[in-house]
C-alpha cells in the first residue's frame, strides 16, 4: 500500500519574497553573498529627504525597504527607510532628514532590510531572473570568483524577464552550505535578480 502526502518546504516570508540584485560582467565572475548583498554608497545629500548616490545597476525599486549603515558625516542616512524615488544611480529615503554636517562621502553600505534568512539550516527555494543578458550561476560555501569560465548553470534572459520569481529558474539550497553565488554574464553587463521565496501553495508530492 502506498500513500501520497503534501510536504510544505518552508513558510512564506513575512512581507513576501526577499529580493537581492547584482550586476555581473562578461569578463570577470563576481562572487557575492546569496543572502545579504550590499551596495557601496558613493555620496549622500544633506537634505530632506536624503538622496543617496550608488553605482549604476543597483536594482532598487520604489517601495523597497533598505538599511544603511556606517555612513559618516551625514549620519541621518543611517537606518532603515522605504524608497520614495529611484534613478539609475540614486535612491531617495522616505522620512529621512540630513544631519546638517554636510554631504556624506564614499563610505557605508546599503542592503535590503529584509534579506537575511533567519533559519540557516532550513532548505529554501532561491529563484533567479536574468534581466539584460544570460548569466551563469554557481553555488558554494566560499567566494570563488577568480575565474572566467562559464562553468555554472545558465539563467536565460528574455521572455521571462520581469515576470517574478515563480516564472524563473529555482534552486533548492541550504543557507549554511550555499553561502555564495558566483555570477558571470555571457555578453556585456548582465543584471541578475534573485529571491529567497516561497510562492503561495508551493508543495512537493511524495
């Protein structure tokens, strides 16, 4: 006699999928954290609200919640904020007030405020989406970016771009074992997004 059971792998994250973004290049593989990818701050305005400048390709969207830390001079930029406006190189922090000490310089980092997975031993789905060019990804427990070989799994750009994590390639990973992802674009600069996600009703039959 056999039986069939529904197994739910993990609970949906509160507030929806946790999203990370990285820009890959065709010449050098980049190794970044799967769970907490940070962006370096270029500068910030001593104004209300504060506008933070980042490198192009940051991937943030209006409504994203970000946390800024270790930004000096204009210390009012430190904290957690919802983004009210974005451009190719800037993000605007809702409710922020400049510290009055002058514009901030090139120090400090920005991360998504909800992208640390709380249970590192629990396997989770991670979905990848290539927005501009095809990208190769490879997972491991340490940074191994010193390579230009296309020796990972290919994430195709094109028809599925922009449709969200449920329409893209997913991997079943353990955060304690898969800490880093190596990313290499096939042509030029490729923008890669990924989610720690739990699509509603996602189950496996056994």
